[in-house]
């Protein structure tokens, strides 16, 4: 029987053990292999697929992730809803390490990433004006709050290419623009989900203050060790939040996400 899942989860740094009693499946895509085998299991009576975007040994840096293969593999399994947690830095003093941010916008500062499925001859222009699903965002906010975790109900996540962190000058620029969060993987992941008419929600797990943020004097430059340490501390909390979300996701999609392609195709 063909493997099937209706809800997908992309794991981030340090978040590899998500489901128990799983079936590991290999999915071939027109864009090459995804980051790893996909684990499929059941949560609250729903079929869920989990894929660590960096690979389970964290061997794939953010600029080398095959985002198109990852999204296509989820589509092949039947996934229509995606939960996309990630480790992220704070760009604003009021967004503190340990907080969760449910992003409502992103700013793309990456380069060289394959970021569309529509490369011709059929042309589509898919709008990402509101890139994240409003229904999934509300479910995430309510579930995070129910677990007593400090949550910011909206925020703009600026996505840098990596693998390097920002200079202080770059970080101060991002802060001055009023953006709240910085990360290396949300683009093109979230946009590709939209091109496939999937619902997607991001939960940013704040691990540190970015290097240019000046709150009470200078902020020490971020380190990979610091990021992983805080993310590991958050791993169980985000696991509980995601399990709670899965139980509350409605079977029917009443959001605008299924209709994003209705008027995207160019016809002459």
C-alpha cells in the first residue's frame, strides 16, 4: 500500500526524534532526494510525516537543503498541512530567548536557492502576500499559550543564506527595519509550500539575541553551541505543542490556502 500522511512536520536543529512506532519511507522526487527518510506515524488519529530538514545527523547546511525535494516528497505522501518549527534569533529586545514566535511574514535575504516549481513553459506567479495559513497560525498561538510558553502572535522573520551568521552591521539593519526574527531556512520552504497550495505555519523558537542587537549594552556574538543548547531545552516543549496542534487541526480546509493557484497561471 502506498504510504500516506495528511500532516507534515519539518524538524529543525536538534529536533529529530518526533514520532514513536514509525514507518521509515524513501521518496523519490523529480528534484532529487529529500534531506532524509521520512518517518510516518499516527498522532491523535491523524497520519503524520516527519522530515528533519538538515538530515537526522544535521549534515546538510541551510544553503544546501534540497527544499524542492522536501516539499515535493510531502506532496507525494498526500500532505496538505505543514508545521515548520525552526531555531531562530531575536532582532528585538522584547523577543527573548525561550520565547516562541508565530511568524506572519518573512523577508527573503537568501541567494542562489532553487525557489520555484514553475520554471516554464507554463508560467505561474503565486502570491505570498500572506505566506502563512491563518487557521494553522491561530491553532499554534492557542496551543503555545495553553502550555504556558511566552508567545508572540505575529512577527516578521528575515531569512539569511547561511551558513554564516550576520555581521553586527547587518543585524542592526534588520533590527532597525522592525523585523523580529532571523533564521536560515524559512525561505524558500514556506514559499514552495504555497506553490503546492499547502497550508504552512512557522513556529520560531528563539535561541539567542542576534549579534547587532543593542538592548542593555552590546550583545555577545551568537555561537552555534548556544543555539543548540537552547533548542535542546525547547525540544520537549515544541513536541508537546505540535502534538496538541495535530489533534486540533480540522479535517476540512476552510482557509484561502487551497485556492492560491486559482488565478496564478499566466494565460494568453
